[in-house]
C-alpha cells in the first residue's frame, strides 16, 4: 500500500532528519516504527502526511508512493483525500469545541451521507464518545481525548491511519484499551503505521517493525522476531538476564555502549 524508498529529509537546508530511509506498509497491515527520541520517527511521518513544510523541512531525495502513485510533494489536504490520515503526538484536539464538533471537523473532505456512516463507525468503536457528544472536548480525560483524536481521524475514512505516540502519558489500563482499539480498527480493514515509545505495546500489535537510529533504519524484521531479539529486548523492552531493567539502567547502558563504540 505504502512504499517509502531511500528517503532523505533536511530541515532549513541544514539539518539532516532522515538518511536513506526505506519502509513498506502492506495492505491491511500494522507496521511499527521504533526508536529513541530524535531518531527520525516523527520526521518520517511528517514526510508521509505532507506536514514537513510547516516545520521548514523538505524531502531532498527519495520517493513516497501510495497505491503506486507518488505523494511526496503533495500538501496535507491532498494526502488526506488520497486516504492517509495522521493522529498527531499529544492528541491535538480542538479543546474549545464539543466532541461532536471535533468529529465533524475530521470529516471535512466527505459528504453528509459519508459523515453519518463514519460517525456510526466511530461511536461503535468508542461508546464513551456517544455519551459525551455535547461535552467540551477540553474537559475529557487524557484517555478520552486520545480516543477522540483517533475517532476524528477515522471520520475521514482513511485507508492508512498514521499514529504518533498514541499511548503517550496514559495510564497502563488506558494503554491496553488503545492497543485493543488499534487492533479493532485494523480488523475493519484499515492499515496502520504506528510510532511508539512503548515498544512492547507496538510489537504486540504489529506484524512488522522498523527500528530507527539517527535517521536510518538499523533493523527491519517481523514484529515477533524483533520482540525476541536480545538487543531489542535490552534497549527497547528493558529486559536482560531474566529481569526487566529500570529506565535508568537502560539509559546508562545505551550511553556506555555508544561511548565504547
């Protein structure tokens, strides 16, 4: 469905954000994009969804194709109309609007009949939003706001849903709910490209995973293989010698390994 080939991105014509990145998202697949802060994950998503210009970035090399048509260079509304919709990190709902108004904003490219069908689908996925339709979105809990952000994206009926850190700042119980929602969305036929710091959650839902470091793909394997890989377990899942390491231990080990190399 989506193919990114040898992609390079620069910001302000100086800072290199991506260095020859290639990845694929298959039809109805879930693909996880993992890496530490600054690895280039969000830059990759911006390139795919047409948001680079807002951040003074541009594709300097490579191609992005969706259903065999190039989309690199298109603006964000055109890419939404092609069937790719992104849920930004931090939810970015319209806090002063009601839940229903937020959902209507998500359907700006669609007819009234399509809007009604999409709204029915969203409320089946997120029953809590049905009861909160007239409430001001800014008063929702963090988990409810994340559900609203995903629901708003689904109002455009995307073929590919791009999620940037959907579990960020949420309680473990809510993270499990978001995980189940991602699987439900995928079962209904929508492909998902997922960026997540919570590598365990991402690899539990994905069929394939890519790991980025300094703008490059350094590992590209089926998600189940990545979840068993000793280095991935050490650096991204925090496990070693039969126990789970603390964040402080993992961070110290990463720094030490970079220094020794």
